[in-house]
């Protein structure tokens, strides 16, 4: 008998392997100026910052977020070691230069690298007025997702989650996002009483589902964006 978890995995596998063309987009056409009272949330897999002494593509990304007037911007595949203090400071400085107010939360695995390049990672950027509504945040230990909690009223909150799930790949190497997650899963699972080997994709679904359910039990609504 097929379990719901197996069905969820199969659906995500299908979506990952479905071809999308550059001319395709999903959702409403974005108005240049958002209506008042609307919160605009933007998501993109940026496929790396191409980091250099000028913070790579990050200043340009901040300009784009400003130009489309996104209140919250969510990103996947930062491909940069955001655990590095110098990297974080440069990214935060770029935000300070571009926005009146900002809140930047980034998530990366604990895998050590000798350069600033590190596959995977997620981030959320809140800009200007909505930053006052950010009451808390979380970072996944493997960089698979980042979240912020927004207070929409004294009695309600919304959790915004930016997530990235690695695809099936035959690419070799210990520095891929999938390899980083697999190595950490092996360590964690070996310390469990009941050992259960999971692939990075299976663990992603299991762990993210548990996180979302906990957030919902805490009374928060959820907006999940991901790739």
C-alpha cells in the first residue's frame, strides 16, 4: 500500500523533472506599482551570487527587489558561504545602501569550504515598512530553508518560508549541496537509536513537513515558496 509520504515524494520528483520553458510564468502578471494594502512577495532561484570583492550579484539583486517593490524577497541556491562573517557583512551593507530599512536572514549548511563558494543555501530579505512586522526567524541546519514570522495583528502571525530541495543528480564531488546534506544525514542518523537511511530529497520532505506542522500548531499561517 502506497503511503502519503511516498505520494508526496513522487509528486515532487515529477515536478522537479518537468521541463519549464523560459517564456513560461505562473501566476498573475505583476503590476508595476502594487495596490495599497498589498504585500508583494518575490521568489527566485538565483543560481549563485558569483561572489567577488564587490559582493558579486547581490547589490544588483537588491536593486531589482527595490525596482519591483517587493516587500519580501525569497531566494534559493545562494551558492555562497553565508556563514562567513565577511560575506554576511558585505551583503548586509549592500542592503543598508539600497533600502531605508531591511532584515536579511540567510541559511547555509555547516559544511566547511576553503572558498566563499558553497552550493545550496537559502535567504529571505524583508525591506522597508514590513521589517517592523518580522518578529522571529529560523535557519535550517543544512541550509534547506529559511523562515521569518510576520505579526499581522496582535493575535495572528504568518510564517514565510524560502526553501530549496536538491534535485536527483549524478554529479560527483563532496561539495555539492546534495553531498553536503547526505554527509550530515549519515552523521545524524548514525546517532539515532533506530537507524533509518534517507536520501537528501526524502529527508527534506520529512523535515520540512515536521517544521510546517509545528508552526501550524503554534497558530501561524504558512506561505511556502521554493524550488
